[in-house]
C-alpha cells in the first residue's frame, strides 16, 4: 500500500469523524433547546443494523425498498443512456442536426428535475412510470450534451485521414469518434446517473409509488420516525459513493490509462 493510498484513507477517516462529531453536536443542541429527540449517529447505526437483519420498514424489508428504487433508477437511466448516446453521437457527427436540435436540449437542461412533476402526472399519472420518466428526462440531457461535445472535439483531420485509409462509417465511429469522445461520454453518464438518483428519491415521495427509499422517507415524516429517515439518507449516500468511486472512478481511471493520458492528482 503506497503513501498516496494511506493519505487518502487517513483524510477520509478524519472527514467522516468530523461529520459524525458535527452530527452528534447538532443532535445534542436540538434535543436540549427544542426538547425534540434528534437521532444521533449511534441510534441511527443500530436502527440500520436492525433493518439489515430483516426488520420491516413500512410493510417491506429495506432490501425490497432498495430493489424497487434501483429498478426504477436503472430503467430510467438505461433508457436515457441508450437514447442519449445515440443522439449525442448523431449531433456530434452532423453539424446540421446539431444546429437544429441542440438548442432544445439546452432548454430542457435548464428545467430542474422536480419541475417536471406536473407534466409527468399529466402524461403518466401516479406510479412507477412517472418516476421512471422523471429519471429519464433529467439524465438524458447531460448525456446528450457531453457525448455531442466529445464527438465534436475530435479534429476533422483524423476523420479525413481515416476515410483516406478506406475506413467506412462504422470503422470511423468505433476507431476514431468513440475513443476520442470516451472521457466526455463517461462524464455525461456520471452526471446523468447522479441527476437520476437525486430525482428518483424526490419522485418516490410525490408520484404515488408504494415502495422505495424516497417513499420510506416521506412515510417516516408522517409517522415521525426520524431514525428511519436518517437510515434512508445513509443508504442514499452509500449508493451514491459506490457508484461514484467504485464504478465510474474505476472506469475513468482505466479509460485514462488505456488512452495513454496522465491522471491528475
């Protein structure tokens, strides 16, 4: 284990310890001043353990709630990734399509995720499809924008050189455009996935689903079970960190290494 890894572990431990200290301090102050029980790190940890051991949370286990959320997230993001990558490559390849379509994509990008709720309810009513649509629409635009930007950043001389060597459109896409735009594509997918995860939790609170992490948070509000809400927040953070550090972080490092680029830091 090299020095850099040890430093990262050390700073991570310090950061988490500071966060837990501030949490404990806030819990003490709120409980003392308002006489309202504020969940402490210890209480939340033991409640998390009880859920992990099979304890019920509003009629289902924490694993069932998490599976429901991940299914909606995966469906919405999968559709956004498939269509966003396709459209992004087309916009990067065609100047005419870029000029016609990209302004509309930028307009959609400006709309916050929760602002889609009225349109979503009109289109799909209450239920899973409404949540999936909100994830899709918030993940779609950053994927298109980053993919198109990456494809357009490739110098035209490389494409002309490939054509002069007899490469067809498929070969140009696979050997020139895709490798050159890969880092931008990864960044777009990362942003889209994060946007989708955040709006998923909000959507589950509003659009009438009967399970999920967001559903559990809103139910804990009505039942005043704030420990359960804090447990759900911790799970949200853990899932986000796993995706960011263990999935996209690894993919990005391998891509940088494969392209022969130098990783900063």
